[in-house]
C-alpha cells in the first residue's frame, strides 16, 4: 500500500467543501475494520484511507497549510499504513468507568504484546507493539497502543483465498478471541499484497 504524499491531500479549502462527504465515506469504510476482542478491547485497523482522513483532520484543526507542517503530519501517520505484508491497528482498551479503567490498566501491563492473529491453521502471529514510543510503565499500561502483525506469504495467500481469520488476546487478566466476519476479513485482505 503506497504511503501518502502531499499531492494526495486536499487543500484546506478543498477539504472544507468535501469534508462531510469524505467523512461519511471513511465512517462506512471503518465499519468493516473494527474488531472487538471481548467486552473491553478493540482493534481498529488502519489503511491509506483512514490515515488520509486522520491527516486531513489534523491539518484542518491545526490550520496547517505550509509544506513543512504537512510533511510533519505525513511523517507521523504514514508509518500506520500497512506495507503489504502486515496489518496495522490501533489497539484500544475501553472502560467507560474511570475507576474500573484505572484498575484494569494496572492489571493489564504487557497486554499489547499478548494480542494475536491466526490465519487458518497457521501458528498465531503476535503483535509487535508501540514501535514509536513506550506506552506503559511499571504501574500501568496505556489504553491506546499501536500494533503490527507481520504475515508470511502462505498466510497472505490463505487470507486472499478467504481462509478463516481469528484474533485474540492471551493475557493472564484478559483472555478472549473472535473470528472475523467475511466482510472484515475481505477488507483486511485488501491491505495485503498477493
């Protein structure tokens, strides 16, 4: 999947005119790219479209229109676009109650390294987490992590042939797994090169 360049982006004026339509397109697209793993964890799979939306929104909010500022935003968000052999996702731990969240994050240290993907009968692929910065400390983990799943060529071929894909978490304080719907599997298959 190709990375975004300045030429791929709308100007602030263009984006102001197209924002409602573009936002609706992205929201519809994201519906097949969210995977809930149990009641409190979700993976939001990123791609070129979701990252373009993120960049456009940042440029809009920050009123960035100069080349250097745009390049800085691209440098921040381009690494979240899949490279053809992997899936990249925002991994979120979602607890609406503040006290429950605080307690859970203290118990779930290391959970970002215990998230897995399994294609058909292949071995599970464990998440590579937070390559940009460390998001936990000795007292708690973060509620947001960025993860990458590197797939082998046979796994990619199996996904392209509509093999079953499961995702899960195997942490001592949080265990859950789910099988992707066909729509989600097919959406994620588009991130992979043949």
